[in-house]
C-alpha cells in the first residue's frame, strides 16, 4: 500500500507542493519524493483556503507514477461535527471519492471540539494532540494509523519531511526529489 503525504508552502505569488511516498504507516523514510513548483496561486481568502491549496495538491499528485492508496494532508478533512468540508474533503471529492484522505492538523479549529469525525492523537512525550479527521476511512482507524507512524515526536517523521520539502529544505538523507514546474497549477 502506498501512502502519499502532502504539504504546500507559499512564497509570494507562487507555491511549492510536496509529496512524500511511503509503503506503510510505519515507514521511517520515504520511498520517493516529488515537488511541484507553481508560479501563481489564488490569493488567500478567509474561509476559502481550499481554493488556494487544492490546485497545488492536485498538481503534485499529477506527477506521481501511480495513484497512492491513501493521501495524508496537513490540515482538516472535516471542520465541524456536521461534516463541514475542509481541505481534505475537497481533495477527496476532487478525486471522485476513490482515494481515502486523512487530515492531520496541529491546531484545534474553532467549532471542532470532539465528535465522531475527529480523533485526538497524542504522540511521543507531547501533551498537545494532533487532530485527525478522514474521508473514505473511519476517523478512529485513521487515528490509529497516525499514532503508529514513525518518529518519536508529536509530528510524524514523514509529515515533517513533506513540510521540509515544501519549504525547499531537502535533507541530505532523502531520496532525490523529482521537481516539476507549472505555470499555474
């Protein structure tokens, strides 16, 4: 099973989308990495974050050699107990509900206290939870998967690597990052 961990970093009018591929939730390092530079992105709109980030995620997913079994995003899939869609839900819909999407958020979103769509996951020695939501997979199962991810810190190691790649900070021990450029996404 291939898992794709995704992150986006913005720089001026553009962005860099990164994807880390691994064979399991317990993988300690990526099997491969992909980066897509996007020259222009939509401006930030409060409450409409997905309009800016979704095209970037789709752009990097288009350069993958095959479709992953599960996608993991830095953020929420659901923003409320009433299943108000977050970035991950929009990604799930954009892919025709064919690929489960797991969201790992570092901060609590106002209005999402506790419900069946959200699991709090404590990792390492941290007293701060990660907030896990999912589409196409039960949140409880997604939380168990995130809990078992490699790394002794709060943030799973593969998510940390995706973040570094999106920021252009490629660690020396990473597999070569395949970089592609796009004029608009």
